[in-house]
C-alpha cells in the first residue's frame, strides 16, 4: 500500500501543477466545474473585473499614470497644467476609482462565499456516499464473520 | 520540533498504534515556520512566482498592525505640523487637501491589492478542490477494492463451509443432520 502510495501522490502533484498554471484547464472537482466552467455571464464578468483590477499590470499602470499626472501639473512639463497643486481633480479620480473598487471587492467576495456554500453542500453529499460505502463493507464483514463462526462450529462438532 | 521530511513516509506506520505519534499540537506560528507538507501548500506557496510572492508580501504588509500603527502616527504628525502655530514650515493648511489626496492614493492602491490577495485565495481554493477530487478518486478506488476483497474472502469462506458440510455428510451416510 505504502509502496504504491508514493508514485501516485507524485502523479497527483504533477497533474495539479499543470492545472494550477493553466487558467483554461478543465476542472476535475464538480464544485470547480459548476463555479468556473458553468458560470453565467454576470459571474464571468465579475471574475474578469476582479482579475483585471487585482493584477500587477493594473497597479503598475495606475502608478505610472499618477506620476505622469503629478509631474505634468507640478513641473509644467510638455502641456498646459490642468490640475495645479494640490491636485483636486486627481483626488476626485482616485476617489472614483476607490468607489468602484469597493463594490468589485464585494462582488468577488460574494462569488467566493457562494462557492464556499456549494463546496459544503457537495461535501455533505460525499459524506453520505462514504457512509454508504462503509455500511456496505461492514455488512460484508459481518457476513464473513458469521460464515467463519459456522465453520468453527462444524469443526468443533467434527472433533467432538 | 517540526518533523523532518523523511518522517512523512513513516506516518503510515505510526498510525498502527505502537509508540507515540510524532504529530504534536504546535502553535500556528510554529506550523507556519515549518516546511509545507500538503501538496496544495507546496504548489501554492513554495512554487509561487515572483509576482505572487510580492502580492502575498504586499497584502501581509498592508493588513498588519504595523501598517495601521505607522499610518496613524503619520496622520497625526501631518495634521499636527500643519495646524499648530509653532511650526513655521507648513505645506498643507486646513482643510488638508493634500492629506486627502494621500488618503485617496492609499485607497486607490489598497483596493487592487485587496483584489490581488482575494484572487490568490480563490486560486488556492480552486487548487484545493482539484486536489480533493484527485485524492477522493484514489480513496474511492481503494474502498471499492476493499469491498471486492472482502467479498472474495466471503466466497472463499463459503466454499470452505460447503466443503466441510460435504465431508460431514460423506462421513455419516445416513444423511442425518445433527
């Protein structure tokens, strides 16, 4: 059992690694299938929004735009200043960004908690299935024990 | 101490009963300092890319008491210098419009970092379920094998019983069952 276990674990980790790095990989777990592969349009858009805003390109581009804005309006480079110190318009834009970031965070959080709910429901189903298996095994062992006891009685009668 | 990697293979034996198990209740801090044992943690944390590592560090940094404390101190200093007469060099007078901009900048970066960390967590959740699916497939196969093996055993036992009965009947040709 233990000798078989090691390479099997290795295979599992290998398959998982491939799927982990491939966003388009087919899912194996039913909850992942339901959550990602069968997601409705709104959920897909929510996932894309969260993935887009919560990414390094977004953060880096935003930082670059901030620096350019401040550089132009503080030092008067290239074009006429449109938002002089202390950058009230920039403040408005950043607040606008934060206003949308909040709901998008909650959207992503709601998606996740919905998934958590499906996961638990699925776990309950699996537990039922596991219990059924164990019950069947137990019944089978009891049958076996009964037979063994009958054999014992036969043998005892024989030697008596 | 935290168990060495080779003890992972002996954990099957330790389940059999004799000897103290090497699984000790450790604090969460000790557990986090140890090498990862679970494949999902190994794939997710030990094999994380640079961007993912930085993302984890960023969310750990912003979501810490140190960050909150230092930010609060800086705000108090900013407001203090710009409102108390004693200081001559003021750069952001009441109502602190530049400080407002600083808050907006902080919020504008906190949002994306929050999403970044949420995405990471969702990614881990997805990986964990895939792992569960793989493991439960193996476990189900094992359960079916156990059941089949027991059924074979029952069949064999049944044959032994029949054999014994046949032998007994042969010994007592009257066929009387006693």
